[in-house]
């Protein structure tokens, strides 16, 4: 009795299922088509708006329009977004009086009203856009500082980064210092974000020596995550902080025994070698850092030794030439190739590494093939 019942209704059930799936497919197709159409209309509208408003920005820069006259051409939300996008691009590529004029243009009441509202939005994209707006302004309004400070702890890194940039843009020294302090203590910071913020922080100070001393003070703080600290320290040669090599040397001595990742040790080795090579060689040898469990540390040791060309380093370079990491081996073998090979003892390379070394010699140090 059951089987005839199933056979009797099977076709109806299958038909219903197929109709449902066909309906879903049709709805998705219509939604996708409509979405693409609307997106195309939006892009077309924004392109036309950009063509209309971009000449007005240049007219403003040429003093053909004042702020009030420019403002009269911008009313709708999408017009504000188009103008803001173009001003951002121009601010990043211009300097001097023109950059200041564009920053003044960001003080339009329409911009303020629009982005103050977005700053308190629950949508991360809106908050990020508002933070980037404040980061481009020439000054930060006091009423936005509290909100931006809270956003520095936002789980989205882009919002934490943008809000910090905005606070660093403040003309208030205390606000800048506090913002940098909060940012450096975050658990996760991208190295590029740290670089941008440090450069902006250092550039805002007219007293460069004071700014440099504060940065040195910050990197001595053991509560700052190693990755962030390393990103700041890595900038010292580019910033010209040669006078602080002794401070970094002292930090290295403190870090080596308790470094759990090798990030700080390897960065300090590289930076100290760039700032003052004679300070780092004794510490590498005293602590036998070529035997470090961290690949990044052994790699930096190999880099340092590769430019020394001292016969007494031959045995250490041979040990590094047998390192488990290929990049470390390549650097060490290239360094040995630059030395007088008379210092190499017979059977200096193991059977596993000898083919690499032979290929290194054959290619003149250009490349190595790992067998």
C-alpha cells in the first residue's frame, strides 16, 4: 500500500521541488541583473558628477572660486562623496599652499555634518570613511577627539589605524602623544600602519629632537608588543636616529635573554648594524646568535657576517652554510665565496650541502639549487 502511494505522489513532489528551485534561480537572476544595473547607473552618475565638479576644485585652487561659491555646487550626498574622494587623492599628491587650501575645503559645513554622523554609525565602512576624513583635515575638532580615541580600540584594524591617523593630525601635542601611546599598545598592528603613523607623528613635531626622544622612550617600553616595537625600531635609520645606537644596544642586551619570537632581536641586529656595525659584532659572538633557535635571528647574523670578510668568521659562516633554512645557507655560502677559499678546510661541506656549494661556485654566487 505504501509503495503505490509513493509512486502516485512522486511526480507531484518532484514537480514542486523543481518549481521552487526554478523560482529561486529566477529571483537570483533578477536580483543580480537589477544590482548590476543599479551599480552601473551609480558609477555613471559618479563619473558625470566628477567631470562636473573636478574643474571646480581646480578653479578653487586657482582662486577663481571661494569656499562659499564652491559649496553652492555641492548639495547631495553622492556629490559630497565624489568631491571628498578627489580631494583625498589630491591631498596625497600635493604639498605646500595647495594642500592647505584643500584641507581648508574639508571644513565645509556639509562635510562636517555628513562625516560627524558617519563617525557614530554602526556600520564599520561608514566609521572608517569618517576617520579617513578627519585624518586629512588640517586640525581636529575637540568634540570628535573622544569618539576617535574610543575607536582606536576598535576590533577592525583599518578603523583603529584611521582613527589614530586622525588624532595624530591634531595640533594638540598631548592628544598626539596619547593617541600614539594607545596605538602602540594594541595587540595587532600591521607594520605598514605603524610606519604611516610614526612618519606622520614625527612630521607634526617642529621640535624633531623632542619627537625622536619620545619615540626612543616608547620603544623601551616592554609592554608594547614586539611586532609593533620592531616596526618602530626598523624606521630609526630612515629617520636618521644615529645618536641613539647606544640606547638600542642597551635594549638588545635586555631583549636577547628573554626574546620569545626573535622579532626584536633580529630587528635590533639589523638596525644596529646599519647605525653602527662595531657595536653589534661582539654581542653576536658573545651570545652565539648564529645558534639561535629563531630563523629570523640567524638570517640577520648571516647578513652581518656577509659583509665582514674576516677569516676568523669562516667557521661560523660554515655553520650557517649548513643551516636548516635555505635563505640563511645562501647568504652564508655567498659570503664564503667572497672570501679567500684557502681558509676553507678540507671536506668543509657535508654531502647534503656540497651540491649547493658547487652550484654556488659555478654560478659565481648568483643562485643556488637545493638538491
